């Protein structure tokens, strides 16, 4: 009987010892789990703290390069030199200034060609970070992209061959063939202002200008600043009449990315304040800025 009691007591003590160890192990496990969660939480908070508040800006900084959609066929704004391959113009200089603001170096910039038709799809697809390509701010486009403040003011006008009987919008009547570019506001505007005219649409301004010179139409219409660039290539073509629309240009970014739009607006304000905007404007248009 004594032996049995002794063994029973010994077994009970052993069982209590095992349970005590298990309890300690559970506490250590729970303590370790909480520390891991805290570490993860702290790590996440740190990442958010380092974020710019704009997914686009974060992506630009991560790749260390800004990708901008620009025109390659629009003299004064964005024109590619076939010999050197360089693209130059007012829009290009604005893009360089943006690269310098975001990345500290204007050469950390990649330019991709866009047209009036392709620029919004390319932005939505993530092919480019921003559009700086003579893009008029409209209510319809605001539903698709986020616009910066106005960075250039233009107005729609007409380009004809010297000696043309067309001297202004009232002469654009039935039987007159008007050339314009697909995806531009100019198409809708001319259809509204001259509903009886025939409108032929082309992919690029260069295509439309070549069509004008080939006699496929009597008049080419788009923003006056773009037409000035075309007429500077061939003095046989001149602008006629007054502008008949207001065309405020904006820089477009992905819809909802107000953080990136604010960065661009800050840049434009800084450039106007320090005189660099006026310097670029006068470089390309030989006059004081209109904004």
C-alpha cells in the first residue's frame, strides 16, 4: 500500500511538472506571435509614411524615371528631328522640368509618342505616367483623367493656302472640305461651327498638313499655336480669321491621382514665380505668356 501511494504521488508530481512546462511554452508562443504582429504593423506604417500619397509618383521614384506621352509631329510643342532623333518643343521642356522636380534630374525622362487618339488609352494602360501633349481640358475628358491647372492657352483657328477665298469661319460652308485630326476637340468644334462642311480626319497633324498641301481639302483646323508651327514649315500657308474657341491645355494623369496632379500644379506655380515658365514660353513663341 505504501509503495502504491509513493508511485501515485510521484506520478502526480510528474504530471504537474509537464503541465507547467506546457503552460510556459504556450505563453512564450503567444508572446512571440504578438511581437511578430507588432513588427509587421510597424513595418506597414513605415512604408505608408514613406509613400508620396500617389501610386504614380511612387512608381516613378522606384524606377527612377518619368515616362511622358508627347507629340512627335507638332512644331513648337513636340517635334521629332528625323536626323538626330531628338524631340523638342514647349511640351518637352515642361516635361524636363517635371522630371527635375520629381527625380532631381531632367535627364531621367523617357518620351513616348502619342496622338490625340492614343494618349488617353496609353495613360489608362500604364504605358505613360502623364500626358503633356497639347491636350485641351474638357468636362468630358475630366471623367477619364485628372488634369493639372492650365499650362497653356490656345484657341481654334484655320490654316489655308495663301490666296484662298476662305478668310474666316463664315467662309467654311457646304462643299468646303475641312481637314482635322482624330481624337481632337477641333473635330467636334468645327462640326458645330460649320455643320454643312465636310470634315476629313487624319491620324496626325503632319498627315493633315500634307493632305492640305496635296489639295485634299481647302482648310486645316486645330489650335492656333499648332497651326503657327505648321505655317512656319511652309510660308505658302497662313492662318486666317479670329480664333473661335478657347483651348486651355492641361497635363493629364491617371484619374483620381490628385497627389501627382498637385505635384504638377506646385511645379507650374514655382515656374511662374521664378520666371522659368516665361523663359520657356518666350523661347518657343517669342512673346510673353498669356497665363
